[in-house]
C-alpha cells in the first residue's frame, strides 16, 4: 500500500508521454524533409559514406568529456544527502574526489582537448 503513490505517478507519466506522442503524430507536420533521415553531429551533415572517411574527433572527445564529468559530479549528490552522518572522514573523501576531478580537467585542458577546432 505504501507504493501506491509511486505507481500512480508512473501511470500518469506514462499516460502523459503517450498522449504527447499521439498528439505529435496527429497535429505534427506530415511532409518529409530532404535531409530528415541523415545523421548529424553538432549540425554538420555527414556526406562521406565510406568507413575510412575522415571525421572530426573534436565533437566526440568533447562529448565524452562532458558526459564523464557530469557522471562524476553526479556521484557527489549522495554524499550531500548524508553529509551530517559521514563527518570529517566523508568531507575529506569528497574533497579528494573533487581534487582528482580537478586534476583530470587540468590534464585535459593542458593536452588541448577543450580547444574547439574546425
């Protein structure tokens, strides 16, 4: 009985998601655009269909870096929730974690992975 609220929330979210998807199909534009089926990376169309074609790695490196640092920073949220219980030991652990993140960011910056080159 204690999970009824979560079940109701899940059902409402499912209903809203399906309703918006259905409304999009009904009310959305029906015309196909010329470039609609093409994959894009940062707005740059991919014209080379060969597997050995040249592609810019900067998009992928920056994307991976952003995901990596976002996920690592997300590990700080559980620490914030139990901040009072972990005490000084937990604070020192979190500071060490942030220091390692800062070292990783400095290394990435020094190697030039954050420079945007076209």
